[in-house]
C-alpha cells in the first residue's frame, strides 16, 4: 500500500538528523562548534557540494553523471514541503487505514492521532533531504556546520544513487511494504556508511564493526533528550524509522566484504527485510512467498508486515525484545487485511513459515500475547497450511462477526501478481 511506503520514507527524513549526528560522535573527530549558528549561504552549500563530490564518488564507487542541484530553505519552508508531500502522496483513506491497522494490532493507542504525531516529528528535527522529484538536495538554514557537512555528504549519496537507479521506483506503490523497506535499507545504509567514509578518507569499510547498527541504536536510546517527541513515539514507529539506517548500514558493511568493488543496486538489491536482517538468506536467494487475499478488493486495507515488523509486533506485545526475535524466526511471508463490520473493523492476518515447528512456536507466542490484551473482542489463532506450506491464521473482531465462521482465504501469487 502507498501509505506504509510513504510514511516510512517521511519518518526516515525525520530520524536521519539524530542518526548521523550520533554516528559522527562515535566514528569521526569532533569539530569545534561556534557559539552561534549563522545563516547558511547558497555559496556555502555550493562549495560544500564541490568539496564532497569526489570523496562521495570514492566511497560509493560511482561517479556523478551530472552536478547535483543544492538549495537552502528556511525550516518553515522545509516543514511545509514535507507536510505537503505527505498530503499529496498518502491519500486520507490510506492514512486512516494504516492508523487503524496499527491500532488493531495493538501497536499504537486508540487515542493516538497519527497525522498529529507526524507533524510533531517533522517539527522536532529537520536539517536536509534529497528530493527525487526535483533532483535537488535541500538543506535548512541556520544548521550547525558539523551537521550540515555530514547531512550534505549523506544526501549527495542519495543524489548519486538516483542517477543510477530510480530511487522512487524502488520504494514505489507497486512494491509491497516489506520489499520497499529492504530497498530503503540499502539506500540509507549505503548513504550512512559512504558519507562517513567520505568524511574519513583514511577509514575502510572493514573498519566498521559487525555490531555497527547495534552500537548506534544504543547511542540513540541514550540520547532521548535530543528528540523527545521521537523518544515518546510508539515502538513500531521508532523502529521502522531507524531500521533503514542501522540495519541497512550493517547490511552494507557485510555486502562490502562479500562483494568488494560491487554496487548494491539492480539485481543485487535485496527483496525483504528478512534478507537485510539475515544476509545468509540473501546469499541463498531465499525469497519470501507473495500472498494475496482471494477477495482482497473487499478489504478496507491490506498489506504485509515482513519479518522485521513481525518481530517488533511481538516485542511490543510481550515487552521483551528476545520474544519478538524468537517468534519471527522462520518467517517466510505474510498478509493482513482489515474488513468492515458494521461500525467497527475486523482483522485477518496470515503468516507463512519455513517449518512446522516455527509456525507452531509463532502461534503459541502470538496466542499468549494477543490474549493478554483484554480488548473485549473475540479472536482465533490457528496453525494451518496454505498450499502445503506451514501457516498461521489470526482472526480478530467483534463477537458477532460472521467471518469467524468463514475467514477470508489467501493464495500465493507470482512476483508480477499472477496466480501460481
């Protein structure tokens, strides 16, 4: 669905500032900071672009085909642009469907206004971003010089990526959310690693530790005061926002060691968060199954979670990260849908698993944690099969919901959408 893709992209714009600043503290020498932050002149960003283009090319192994456009905008102008882009790219019905799905899964409170939260997040931290539509790198006026340099390097990588592949198409509406998240992890992971290498020319990708992402995540957790709105946001939104940078950086570090002097684009682009989290799945060519509801046009909203969001769901429901990781192990595809039922909604979620034991473990953990929610609704969790594959089906809705007697079925589809 368009909404998850667009929200993930826009949330990523918000979190990028904190991520890059914290990574700068950890992996780059600190620069002296002026007492006051002066206005950023257009000639300053032009000079920074010219200074950084060659180091960025060296770090990525790609050359700029054309000189990137850069521009300075006020914080108010950038915020207005982001909010307008949200309104243009995410139809109201999709935003409402996304919000409702998060509530039905117990991932956000019923009282949360997702639109308001996004506005607050945008207002909290915005420094700069690359806009594929205008192929322009925008930076915010009165930005700290240290942040400005790293953000410029990061966004120049995105500009370079866009000259070799259509960035928007990689995270487009035609792709499922999980696949879009995997693509975004590659783009942001490459931008994170390459921007640091561009600013630290004596470093090599092999100098980054295998636990790079975990270390950065811990730094973010320790810096709650830097972004209070982000810190107070529901776990699923925070984790989806930082996943592309941190898990993506870990994957790029691994990729650079396995495929030296190779660009992680085109046919080498991973297709699921499972492949990002478990690079051995990428090496094996392990593709998740693609599911659709038989009568999906009857659904109010439909999408898939992917292994990463499935893990976060069980982490949030149980309060234990280890439970989420264990429950999601063996994920091989999923699809959920919201169906109208009077003045409320029903939820159906199908998941496919590598083995019967993994499906059974997931069903056991999900039933325990789902039942602890005490929502007053009726639910059913059943281990079953779909075309000879181990599967688990969750049905949740009001007690008089007719779909408990005949839950909507799913079918496997080919990558292009045709039935198997």
